[in-house]
C-alpha cells in the first residue's frame, strides 16, 4: 500500500475500504477513487513490484497507473479527495479547519 504522510484527510475508513477490496479480489493495482477523482492510497500486488522498482521521477506511480488502466481497479469512496499538504500555508489551513468552532 502506498499511503502518503502529507494527506491527513485519508482516514481509517478509506484505508479499510481499499484493503478490504484488495483482499476480496486482488488486482494488479487498486486505486482509491474519490467521487471519480483518483487519489491515495493505492495498493499494488506482488506482480506490480518489478514495474514499481523501475520507476523514476515525480508522479511516476500515476504514470504507471495511466499506462495500465486495464489492470487497475478503482475503489470508489463517497467523499471528496483529501487535501495534499505541501506548504506551510496548506498546513495552517488544515490546522485551522480542525480547530473546534465556538458555539
């Protein structure tokens, strides 16, 4: 399973949905689909490891997924794609959104 640390909105329910789907019927790769938008996490079978080891560069995993759409299963979750936290501003916005609001 490929799960990024800078996406705090990916929760246990999403991880369990992907894991459960993969355990029931392992695909070459399974990708989380947030209302039709692909995102993390992803899970790959052992059969994909040689392809994964050969990857280089930014977004290489996504290029691999795009190259083999017939081997990739999309696991749909009914929620928006979680935010990617790449900058201090992103971080501050996520922290502010998590603070309790005054009643």
